[in-house]
C-alpha cells in the first residue's frame, strides 16, 4: 500500500517559522514528537511535550551542538525498509522504532556567507547532522516523508487531514525531490565559498530552482523554462513582485533584465544629483535613457531619445511610479513597467490596461553576479561588466570642458549597455540632467553605428556640437573620428588601446576635437 501512517515525527529546524503551529497539529493528531535542543526549547516554551533525541541516540548533545542526531539508532529509524522482512527483523532485534516524518531545514550557511562573517563563524554554519537526516529520510521516501521548507507545512496538514493521518507515495516523492535539491544547493554554496576562501579559486555552479515553463521561447516554435538562481541576493527580475499583466515571455524577461541593469547602473552614478532615472529598452538595447530631478522630466527625455523605437518598449524607473507618469504614458504602447513601488492612484489607472505587465523591483547595487551563456558543448561564465573605467586620460591638445565630465560618465554607462559595436551620443538636458539622444549598436563596423544610426537620430534633437560621443571600444582607424568631425561632434570618449592610437589622436587634434581614453573596454555581445 502506498499510504504510510504517521506515528512518530522528528523535528529539528534552524528556521523555526511555522514549526510550533505544525507541532501542535501533529500532537493533536496523536503523533509522537522527537526534537533536538533548539527546536525542543521552542516547543516546550509553547507548552508542547516531546521526546528528546538523547533518549534515542543514548548520548547527550555534545561539542557545542556539533553532535546531536548522528547515531546508529537514529539513522536506522529513518533508513530501514518497512517492506523488507530482513530489515524489519533486524530493527526489532536492535530495538529500532521507525520515524515516519522528518521536519528539518539546515544551518543558515548561505545567510552567513552573505553577511561576510568571519571564517570561524562561517564554519559553524556548515550543517552535518541535518543533511544526513534529510538525505536519509529522502532516500527512504517509500516509508518516510521529509519536509525541508516551511511553505510545505500546510501541504502536509492537508495531506494528513485528507488521508486520515497518512501520506501518499506521490506526496513523499515530491518532498524527497525538494529535499535533495536543497541538499545539492547547500553543498554547492559551501564548496563555492570555501574554494574562494581557501584556494583562491572561483568554483562556479549553476544552482537553479522553481523552474517555470514559459509559453514559448524566443520564437513560438521554441520551448523555454525560466529558473531562479538559488543563491541570488536581493530583488531581481526573477524574484520581482508582479502587480498585473500577462505572464512574462522569454523576450520580456530578457528585456526587463536589460532595463533593470541599465537603470540601476545610471542610478548608482547619478542618485545624489539626479535620482530619477528612466531606461527604455528595445531588443536588449537602451533606446531611451535619462537622469533628472523629476520623474516626469526623466520619462519625457528618455522617450524623446528615440520615440519610434520606444514603441512597444520596456521601461524601468528608479523611483516610485507616479500617477503623472502613468497618465503621460496612456496614449503610448508599452509592454512592461518596472519600478520600486507604485503610487496607489497610478495602480488604479494602470488596472484599466490589463495587458501591461507591471513589476516591483528597486534599483540594484552592482555586484559580481556570474553571467552564463551557452555554446555548443560548453558554457561561458564571467563576472558582470561593472563600473565605469580604470583610468581617465585626455590625450588631445583640446581639453574636455569641466561641465562635460559628469555627462561623459553618464555616456559611458549608456554606451556600456548597448550591443557592440556601440556608439552613444549624450547631452545635458534643458533642466541640466542627462539624456541619451542617439544610439548606434549591433553593427559589424563602428562607423556605421555613428553615421547610419546614432548621428541621424541625434540631429533631429540638437546641434551635435553640444553632445559627447562615447564608443564602447577603441578605434582601429581614424575614420570614426573623421566622421564625428563631419557631424560637428567636439568631445569623444573611448577606451584607447589600438596600435593606431597615435594616428587617431592626430586626427582628433586636426579636427580640434577633445578626446579622452578611459582604459576600459565595454563590449556587450
């Protein structure tokens, strides 16, 4: 028979959320409770009686709690097979009584790692008995149910109420799979962190959870699944709160992530002077990007950067989405909005457009998140491209005006989020904020990015004498500088590093263009 009656349960948890309520239910159902010290104290403080682990193991807790459940009697109560005649005879001869339910979650190693604690404190958060108990119960899922997530406690309660105090095989299998997944993620976190601390090596693992099937992938004939990174810290597109709208598509997720990244990057640069950032993404590229002292001004300037491309775009805001901004967008087609919060009046207005997806996610601090891409037969893993530049050196006779230095930094970030080969044209707005007004990207040569895309888009908005031009990589020839001169551009920012740098500098000097080398390339393929 697949159903297993629960008669004895072992409770040993670090995360005590919901454990008292679950224990009360189990005890009311006539189930004997067995518990370790910390969990036992939580139970006794709530008036719940229990059997101590020591009465099963024959030994007290020792070595500061390092030894509690690890023992032959306790592990045997989990592992012996109830449908195996020889196992049952041995259990009876040894005085082993079965444990039918284990509720266990592990020491908070990941939280300790994220806190940056000392090595000594970190090591104490490596659980030994917990994983042993979890794996033993999960391995013997035919006879034992394992719970590792407080969110599953209500599922167990429903299961026991529905089956008169028993669990079904299908339920035990589901819980066992979750237990092994937790165990794997836990060991990967330990291995990765200790490899960094002890070996000075990166030990990268792809730790995925909560896979959600999407309607389709990049195109309707492709299948796709969206996973969360089990070790990610803080809010991301993967963990954002969804307020309204249709389910996110594969392309929505990619574009939303690009919007959050570009907005967050500029926010970290500009938040003291211009805290309102708006990024508009189309096919992974910022087609609008602005930093201002008011949200509506940032929105208007971002949209004006390329209103044709902004159609059907994805917008990320660094500040609470206002009713004024929502009203301004009413006659415009947009796919998705991202903001840290939304004014209640704005929510009411947005609810009239059910198809617009709305996510809550604040600007992110830039961190060393691993970026993973696949190729035939392998994976490429790298850190995210962080920061502005390693160095800053004006290399021409003409100097960059002081008032264009901060604008140039904004331009570097705008260009950094464009697909290579990238050219960004940025200017200071009428309200003294910053605005992307011309973008060229995704071209096989850089001069087309300027001549065919960025410059024509910018000319409709201003005299190019006022802009700063930023390139994501060096110029191998002086042709881009010569084209910039023809367009009237007077300031250029580029990484430098070409074998023809001197020729390029001479071309800039001849055109009376101010040019700086940053020393840092920002390719985005």
